[in-house]
């Protein structure tokens, strides 16, 4: 498995400090994020999941702890939209250039608005998908938000 992805290259170019961590990805897991947290031996609130959605039919990226669910009304409000809904997996792969289970907010094919759950910012470090199934980057949440130009807002239901 390559430890270099478009996501890690983006972080390198931005001068962000991070560490790459691989784990055994289980495609049959009920929750990819929770399975990643378990495999990494980390608390679920530190292993963030990347979700692709449509807000007023425009792509957006939501990042939140793997043990939480996104409230679509909160996501829509965070980006100034009237409504939001999850993106179909095939559309998420096309927009991001990554496979489901390996979607990273870093280095996506198209730059889209990114919203990070407020609670994640209280953690000393977080894990976010690096752009490949079974590969995560460990970094400070403030560095992730800065690299992505993210909106920090309450997203969890």
C-alpha cells in the first residue's frame, strides 16, 4: 500500500505536520469509521469520517467523529443552503476522485466547501482518511481546518 496519496501531497505542500497510519480495512464493516477507530486503537471521537453531500444540489464535504451522525439541516445551515442530502456513492467517487471507504477531504479532484464538526476541534489530534482505504493521517484538528479552509460548525444530530 502506498503511503503517498493526493491527500498527503496536499498536506505536504501546505506545510502541515502529520503522520500516516495504516490499518486493516474491512469492507464488510457496518461502519467504516468505527471499524477504523477500533483498528487504530483510538476513541471514535478522534477518528473522523468524511461524508460527501449535496447542499442545494452543490457538493459539500462534512467531517465529523465516526460515532456521530450528520444532521442535514445543520450542514445546510453551515454552508448557507436551504437543504442538504447525502451524495450517492458513485457521485462522491466522481467528485472526489477517491473510492468510498477511502474518501479524504484533502486533495479532492474538485475543491468544495468543507465543514468540520465543532466538537472535533477540542481533540489534541484527530485521524482523517488520507485518500486510500486503510490509510489515515493523524494531525491537529486546527491544522486540518486551516489546510481545508473549513467552516467549523455543529453538525452532529
